């Protein structure tokens, strides 16, 4: 049986932080596999990366929110002679509004993608990651450090990602697998439009570009940092939320999210 070629698997790679991560990994010598539903955008990104002299990425059009996503991706990779050395779980979305007013089905779909799919893909390729001493980069958010009235399910889903990833970091460290949670603050991408954010103004001190977030995430995984929060002001927020009374944090987060809707 032919040796499978190691690759970096990136979900949600068609735009925003996902495409920026693909560029960063490719620029650092990784052969990447781009996964998302929008094949045309993936193909364009693959051509762009190949034009830099990096290995041309493999494009896999897939809906990773499907319950059998891990199995289907594994089969597609094996058929192409590939297996993950690094898994980057970037696919996810948010919704702005009070939980009781938002569509329940959409909120459950958010949990499926942000939580279940991320968990599935973090575990599905564990044997390969251990054998290759690879890594997992899970994209969480500063939102994972606090409750978020006005985006309650999204904040809760990112709290899960942060907690789960930190625990995996501890469990897999003895096996030589690096695990990092990337927790950006505001990043101007199409995420806001999908979430229903109407007020697109972000505090300049907190905002980071997708490219900067991707670069810090890559470096953090390389250094096996448990958590990466891009930008000193965002790091400060994640510290302060543990010092202020919970009622105050809820009030501030609720006011911030109300301004977005």
C-alpha cells in the first residue's frame, strides 16, 4: 500500500480567516486541503496559492455540517492518497439577536457546525495526528470567555470550543500533538453579514485583519501555545472578564450585541 501524503486540512477555507490560514500554512511549506461548500472560491484560492510556487492545494467541496462529515472527508482524503497531519477547524457561523426570537433550527445548525463538527474532525484523524506528531488548530473567539446576551448560542458554542481545545491540549501533549485555540476579537469578514450584524463599526483597538489573525494562529500552533488571543487589547479583555462581577459582564456584552442588531 502506498504511503499516504501528509496534509493540512482546513475547513471553512473559502473566505475570511479560513482562506488567510490556507495562505499562511502554504507559505510555510504545508500542502493544504481546502474544504468548504463554495467550490469556485476554493478553486480560485488553490490557483492563487499554486501561483506562489507552493504545492497546489487539493479542493474538497463538502458540507462539513453533515453528521457523517468526518467519515466522508476521511474517505476522500484516502482516495487521493492523503491523510491529515494538521487539522484546522475554522468553519462556523454566528447569529445576532435574542435566542428566543431567532430561528431555532438555525441556532441548532450553529451548534451542529460550531460544536459537533469541530469535535468530530478534532477526533476523526487522531491516529494520524499522533503518528505524525501533528496538530489541531481550532478557531474559537474572544466570545468564548464570556456569556453573550444577544448572541447567546454563538458565545456558548465558542466557550465549548475553548474548553474542549484546552482539554485536548493537555491530553495530547504527551503524545506529541500540538493543540491550540485561536481566539480572535473582531475581524472584518463576511461573518458579520451571515450573522445579521447591521452595525459594521468595530473598535479599532480590538480589530485585527484576517491575515494577522491567521499569522498569529499559525505561530501559536507551531509553538504549541494552548490559547492564542491576537492583540493586546483583546488579551486584556479576556483577563478582565474574570475580574468583573458576572452581572456587569452580562450587561456590557448585551449592550454591545444590541448595538450590532
